[in-house]
C-alpha cells in the first residue's frame, strides 16, 4: 500500500471513531478507552491487520501502543531533539503503525525499541503513522492547553513518521464558555502552526451549547 492509500485508510478509520464519539459522548470514559477503540478499528482493516515476522521468525502486528520515541526531548518545551548526554528522557507515542520493512529487517527485540542505540539508522521510515490522543471531560484550562502544545511539539519532532495525527476528544461540561473563549484561540493558533501534524478536535457540548463540533488542521485528504 502506498502512502496515499495508507493515509486514506487511516483517516477513514479515525473518522469512524470520531463519529462514534460525536454520536455517543460517553462512549469513551478515558483516553485509554479511545486509544484501544481506534487500535481495534485499525486492526480490523485487512491491510493493517496483517502480522509480520522479524528476522528471528517471531510474529507481530503493525499496531502498537505506548511505543518509545526514537528521540529525547524536554516535556515542558518540546522544540528540539536532544542528545543522550542531555539527560533528557524519551517519550512514548500513544499509537503507532510500524513500517512492515522495519519488522522484516530486524530482530524482534530490536523492534520493541527499548534500546534506541539498536536502531540508530535505517533505510526507510520505521513508522507508517504515529497518533497521539487527548480526552478531556470539563473544558480548556491553562494546563490542558499546555498539554496540547506539548503533544503538538512532540509530533513535530517525530521525523520518523510520514503521517502524524493528534486527536483531541472533549466533553465540554464546564458551566460557561469562559474556558473556551480564553484558551481555544491559543489551541487553534498552535494547531495551525504545527503544519506537519494533522490535528482534529471533536467537541461534544454537554452543558453550554447543543450538539457537537469537529475542527481539523493540517493536510487531511478530506
């Protein structure tokens, strides 16, 4: 499958998950619920659901959760990839789709990426896609807004992934729109500036408005 077909299939699946959330705002209680739901939808796709064998003949799928990043960065200011001597930690991606070539050209333990020095170079992108999530139950706040900026920054650093997605699901239960009016412009600006990331914000208005809204930024196919 070429990159366009991969993107089309993946975005269709993300769309199905978001539509489910829009219709059923309490379908997912937690971020983990949403990640598991999307990973199962992706695995149900005939292409993404295939398993592959590493060099040592074990078997694994393309889809993995909490996969370590290949780089180190500062959580509070993720604007640069840092060297090992910096003392900075590596992060984890909520959901990744591995490149089949990565699996078939390395041993299984190497593919787990527990020791980044095992894969210091490659001839192709190790990922087909990386997806990060947020699920909020009240509304925007300073901390939540800073968390969104941090995730966008981490995705901007994820050079190994040709497709990068950030999916934010929100049940807006705050009693007024004050939080929204104050912080949403900041979130919009950050998402618009992160041009390498396809971000999506799905908001279910529980207390202050009727219905839901979905906002997209980046280079979605549709």
